[in-house]
C-alpha cells in the first residue's frame, strides 16, 4: 500500500500523516526516511523526497515541493513515484536500486498514463451526463417545473 504526502501540503500536513502511520498497530519499520529520486526532463536525476518502508509492503513517501494534490503540483515526481510503486522498485531499501538512475521505464509510464486518462474520461462522462445539475429554484419551491418559462 502506498501513502504519499506533499511536503508543502497545508491541508494534510506530512507530520500529521506520519504520526498516523507510525501509530498503526504492527507497522514495523524496514527502512526509515530514505531519499528517492526521479528523472527531471530538464535537470536529469533529482531527489524527489523521502520514503519510509514498513513491513507488509506499506510505504510512506513524501514529495518535495508538492501541495495537497501531488500530481498537479509535481507531475514528474508523481509519475516516478507511481511507476516505482507499480514495478515494486519502491520497496528496495537501498538508493542504488532506485529505478530513477535512468529515465523512467516505459511500462510504468504507460500504466500511469492510462490511469490518468481513465480518470479524466470518467470525469468527462459524469459531467456530460449532467449528474451534478441543480434543479431550478422555482421547481424546488412550489414543486412545479417551469422550464418552459425559462426559469
């Protein structure tokens, strides 16, 4: 299980998430606060944040300079984090085994891209079906529907 937090998140601060995870019963730490890296398209390999790995494949990952919506603030870091999670390289306990030493793998990239496109597609379908359309004020007050009056 992957739990991640932007270290600039003012809504759910990293320290609060960290406190919650560290108090999970039976969550023994395998590696604590190890740096992880990602491939930046302009600067090359950069540090993305830190990760703590617990027993039973539980991972807590911080993302540098990311707010509450990590992929919106730091898309390259979020993609690398998701790729590392999907190909199990996140659970390696040494920095030398990180998959970000070279460009991200195409398999992880394609899976992450498909997930993002699916989420966007579902959102567009929901909005286009008008699931969130509010009823007119008049129909809620007197129970009639006066759409033909333009109200």
